C-alpha cells in the first residue's frame, strides 16, 4: 500500500500530546482512595485491584459523565500556547481505554454528547490547530476498550483470575472491532480529516487480539479513506507504518533511520493526577528534545488538563520556558536533520543545508570547544542567541572554538557553524 509523505513529521520535531477525558475529573483518587503503583490517572478504572477487585464498576465510573462539564477548557488558548512553545502538531485522546469518545460519535452514545454541555472537544481542538497551523493527530485506543462488550481488557497477569476481567472471546472481540473500532476510526477521518493517527499498544505478548488480519483492515481503511494520514508503530506493527513510537518516556541513545518519536510526560501521569508532583525540569525536556532531533526523532510532550479543562501553572510555565528556547533557537531545530558523525561528549549536532548547529550542553572550563571533523567545511561560527562571532582555530581533523566566558543559556547554547 502506498504510504503518505511524512516530511512534515520529520521537520516538526516537537508535538503536543494531550490526555483529556472522564478520568481527568477523579484525577487519581476514587472515593478518598489514591491510586497506587503506576498511578496513570487515565487508568483509574482498572488498576490491579484498585479500589476493589474488579476495579471500578462501569455504572459507577459512568457517574462521571453528568459531571463532565469543562467550563475552563479553551482549545484556542491551549493550542496558542502549544504553538508558542514551538509545537507543530497535536495528538489528543479521542478515545482512551475507557472507551469514552471525546467527539460527537454517531457510532456510540458513550461520548461527550451525553455530557451536560455536549461540547465536542475534538472539533474545538481541530479548529484551533487549523487556526494556528498545527497538524492534527488523534490518539485512538484501538486494542483496549472498557465500554464495549468484547473490547480488550487490561492484560496484566495479576488480573487473569479476576472473574470480572476475563478477556473477550475472539468472536466478541471481532464484533467490537467491526462495530465500534473501525467505524469510529472512519468517523474521525470523515469528521476531522486528521493528519496522523496514534494507536496504542505495547508488547506483542499483551495484545493477542490485534491479529495481523485485523491490523491490515484498520490500516487499509485509513489508507483508502485518507491517503495523507500518518500511522504510528504502536498500532501493533512496524511494517507499513509511517513512523515508530518508542515506549513511554523512552529516549533511544542512537540515530534511528526510520522517522520516530518519543511520547513523554512533564511529570508521571498522562491524564491529570492531582497528587503527581514529579515534575521534570525544562532543562531535561529540552535536552530530550534536542537529543531526539539529533537522532532523527521527535518529542511529543504530554499535558493533562484538569477536569474543568484548565491547565496547572506547572504545565503553563514549562510550555513557556520551552517556547523561550525554541523561539530563539528555531533555526537549529525545526526542519533540521541529523549529522552523521559520532556525538561529542559536550552536546549534539543538527544540520540544515550549509549550516551545522552545535548544541552545547556542557561548557568547557577552559572555554575551548573541540569540534570533530564535520561533513562541511566550516568558515564561521556564531552563538545563535547573541550573534557573537567566535574564533576558529584549525587543528588536524577538526577545529577548536573559543567560547565566551559565560554560557549564554545554561540549558543548551547553540553555536551556528556555517560553510561557505
Ligand atoms: C500507555 C498507557 C496509556 C497512555 C500511553 C501514552 O500505553 O496505557 O494510558 O495513554 O501509554 O503513551
């Protein structure tokens, strides 16, 4: 099957991931009991016997539907923040494992249509993305679905004796696949014309229901109805997809030729968890972003709006800090490609045409930066942020740059190396 052009994805480098749904309301706590173990808030319904064996009964979980009224959710403001942060695309949970659709689905009543405000969150976000020039990507939980009888249930071995959590028969699963999964994917294409689908699965052993035949049907549907739409590897195969997705928060340490991305969190949980204060620093996230870009990958950074739709100050501050760096250093990041040389200890390289960008993480004490032999003949060097010209001394295979005394940006300072 012909595959779409993925150049925009390779150029993008930075995307916004968003987990928003019914689970954003309880935010990691059910009837006074906090989630334990791996407290991913979007998993609150089924978490290793929490808050009782069998998880939260569906009828109880569904009491969240009349409470879901995100008065402070402002798609325009969120996407504007994302655009200022330098993000080029959005991937939003259209349906997470709980099975609840965040758009007006004709296929299933289990959707925002049944909430008091009837707001179509996906329509609002899509409109905002088109306005600010971001590509539109949809997370769709194809494998697990805890609403439709027959949808995949949590695969954890600890749960396999729980009578409430027996995996569906193949026949029941097939019904889910043909009556909910495929029609909803088609509906998302028809309603919103997404640029990308992000499907979620992990480990072939877990998702036995995702057979090659089912995968081909899903992929064919998307290719037939929407030839431009990119598909990620976590659909359950790396064959015939448009980019690879790593495990959560996994950052490969070498260049990978096939386009790829890491989905990462600012703290721990994907959905809003009010107890989660394990925030990462902007420095760490920036270095993840540049590491990935220098190795041919993207960074898709998650936010989990609160149940009322608002963003935490910790999220906003990080988005703005990231944007302060990406706006100054945009030339060195967006549209760049890796440089096929060994990575220096002090940082990373990216390249665009006749320019190589040295992303300096560690400022040498003697202010002498040793640059290895590069594929271009470099004739000038300037600090990107300040435009200060640096002296180049040629030595054998590479050259030495004399850096200013104070590191202009102590997270990453970019030096632009130009060839004639
Ligand atoms: C995992 C989790 C899920 C989350 C996803 C993000 O697969 O099941 O809750 O959406 O990772 O990458």
